């Protein structure tokens, strides 16, 4: 409420960009509905446009990471989806929050990146995230709120010591301050020093990261990672995940990723979940992907008429046939059907001397395992004619001047 009121006052005094009020409803408290209505009433009172985002937190996330971390992940995912290019998200974290964050991360075994605390500003999706109140204590903000006669809500769960941050705030911090009155300033100085060290470490990470990259920000070469020393390998993983707007992994998470994913046997297809994303290794590459199930196709065979062959596009469920140079030949009376791989299919790509199992061809092409069952197969008169946009089979390659077609995804599959 202090952040909101101060921003509104500044926007009225100066020529500021439009201010929006954004509220994320986690649905974790029985009072969340009442809080949401208070937010709406406040927005109306101040004459501000507002947006309410309701998030669903999976129980598996809570079980794996705890309720605080699960809620944070869901909240920042919502922020990232909402922010548009050029927009700035202001958050009200203050100096006490920063001190608690540094200590919590230290207790959880975070490295230098974690001990930097919360940055005052960083990129978030298409926009920027800023924390303008980090230089103020909670006591200062409370004094200003009382002076301005603000009305705010105290979350009852803030008094529950079963949560790590609350235990630290209620039990540990008062004791530490009694011994070191300038505790917050010291922790802030530590975070600033760690930020300087992290800048130096990042310079090394950028060089190593570039040597491991596969041309995509979401893919790294495993062999290149394993050629680095353990410290530099962990450094690259921290840097990479930070570039993808992920929380800094703990030391234990890095150890697990290294042993169970990077150093798994070549035949294995290991994976490791990180919040709403998942690390997968396949064909010598490490992928960071959304933890989502693939979208399946449901396409029935039909006969293509001469009139439809003259169209620019022929819709086939989640895919369409488009005119292309050097693609697949189709004739007016052909029956075409789209399906997914069932197992046992064979393919002789145009230009090869013999056929091979589709499984072997996909392995040789380096197609990740989780994508192989999502590649559409185009059948013409019950014969396999095209494998996605990877191959046109022998006998179906269009001649130089002959109309030809390619398969393009309408909804991209992961």
C-alpha cells in the first residue's frame, strides 16, 4: 500500500506513464477472495485500471518445493505472462526483506548469485522488474503509512513460524539485531559485495556458456559442459537458468542435475523438474522446456479433390499442407491421412538407397525422444510419404516443375 500510494502521488505530481494495479490471487487462503475485493475497491477509489490474475498451484509443486517457493514460482510466471514490451513491474520489497532473503539463501546453500539478494532492477520476460523500496526499512515504511493514514491488510499467515521466512523474521532476526544493531546494513553490504563478485563470475560464465550453446538459448551441449571443471560447469548452469528467469538453483540441486542428468548413461533419457520447467537430456543435448504434455492429433482420412489441390493451404487438424518448392507430390485422386508414429514404420528418404526404421532415422537425426511421437506422418494411398518437415519419402518427391507440398504446424508442439 505504501508503494501504491507513493506511486500514485508521484504520477499526479509529474507527467508519469499510466499506472496499473496488478493482483495475483494464489487461492491459498480462505481470505483470498476478500483480499481480492479490497484490491478492486482500492483501484476504483484511486481511479486506476486493474488486473486480477488467479493462479492454480499444483500440489506436486508444494510437495517438492514448499508452499512459499511454489507460490513464488506461480506468481512470477503470471508476471512474466502479463508484462508487455516497455512495461515496468514495481514490487514493494524493502530492506528487511532483502536481509531475510540473503540469510535464507545462505541457509539453503546458495552460491554467490543467491547471496546477491534481490536485484533492484532486472529484465522479466518482455518488460522490467523494479524494487524501488529496497533502500528503506520496514519500520520506515510503517511510519510513513501511519503518517499518511493508509489502510492495509496484515496477512495472518505472517505470524505462522512454520514458514521459513516467518521463523527468521519473528524468531531469529530480533535476536541477531540485539547483538548486531546494524545487521541490515551489514547484510546489504554483503549483498552488494557479492553482486560485484557475481559480475566477475558472469564474465567467465558468458564465455563458457557460448562454448556450450547449440544456437538456442534453451539448449546446451552436454559434452561441452562435462569438459569444464565442476565449478565452471555449475557456474554455467546457474548463469543459464538465470537467463531463463529461473531462481538460482541450490548447491544440492546442481549436484543432482550433474549426477542424474548430465552424467547419466548415454542410453538414458533423464529429466529434472525446476518449477514450471523441466531439464531433459537427449542425443547429447540438455534442454530446458515447459513441463507440458504434447498436443495430440486426431485427423481422419479424406479424399483430396482437384479444387482443393489448387488451394494454397489444406488444413489437417493441427497441421496444414502448404505449397512448397521441392516438397511432396500430390495428385487429385490421392487419399491422404495424417497420423502419429505407432512403432514399426519404415521410411526411405528421397535420395537414400535403402529404407530404415523410422525410429533409427529419428535417432540419427538427433530428434529428442519426447518429440518423436509428436511428429506427424503423412500417408498417401496408405504409403508413408512425408515425415513432418524432415523427409519426403522415395517416390513422392515432386519433380522440378511439379506442384509440391510441405507440412507446417498450426499449433507448435513441444
